[in-house]
C-alpha cells in the first residue's frame, strides 16, 4: 500500500456540498473552476482538504487536524457557495459549456454575440507577468445554451463565409478579365494591322514592276 493510499484511508469526510446545475451549467471544467474559487477563500493549509467529486464539493480532513480549523473552513465553504451561481464564467469554462472552439469564442465576442461581463486580471503561478481576459455572466451563457444559439451562429457564419467566397471569386474573375483585356489586341488594333499588311502587299507589287529602280 502506497503512502498516498494510507493518507486517503486516514482522511475523514467532514461535509459535502452538492453543486446545483445552475452553478456548473453541466460542465466539469466549471465545477473545477468553482472548486478553485472556493479554495482561495480558505487558509493555505486547508485548501488541500477541499476536493470536487461527482458534481459535489467534499471536505476531507486528515486525522489530527485542528477542530477549529475544520469548522472555520467548513463555514467559509458554505458561505462562499451561497452566491456561487453568480460567479463569472471564464473563457475555458465557456468553451466547455457551449462546446465551442477558442476561435469561435473570440469571433463571437468581437462581434457582440457573446456579451462580456468585464475583464479579470490574474497572475500566473510561477510567472512574473499577468494576463487579462474577458469573463461572462453565467445567466447569459445559460441563455445561449438553452436557446441553442451556437447552432444559429454557426449557420450564420457559414452563410457569411460562402458569401465572402462568392465575392472573392467574382473579384478575382473581374481582375483577370481586366488583365486579359490589356494584353489582348483590341479590334481597332487588329484593323490597323490588317490595313498595314494590305499596304505592304501593294508596295511589293509596286517594287516588282521596277518602279523603284
């Protein structure tokens, strides 16, 4: 038996909180995000006690943990979960909930179909720089999901792409026609060449009669 297995057996389940569908929106990525958010409200030593299992947050504490710390941590989890349904949705959660790509998220955010609820700046662990990204109102994301707007938007994008290809093909054909018209001799030029050739034939006859000698 490994040390990790021994530690698991020594842990005691203190409390369990079922995450409502309105908070996770059916996403395991969202459930993990809620876990991370709640952990930030706990003392460093207590954060490892909290885990997400089968759509619920569970507080498992190793033997010998301080009772006051356990009760305090449990109370903070309960307090945080009171308003968890309003927790802004971050980009990777949006992609998982709506089953969309990062490219689609960027496109629909840019044209306003996905409505931002503001931005959030975080510092990456172990790195000096910070990153800023858009967050979204969970009720807006829920509305997009319930109305199947992703399918509507993809159909709109397909029509737009087809129209853009049609216009591009028309523009390319027009450009090619203009280039061809510049390189090909015009009817007027052809007529002038024919007249010149006729004149030259007459000149040859004139010369054959010895009139140029």
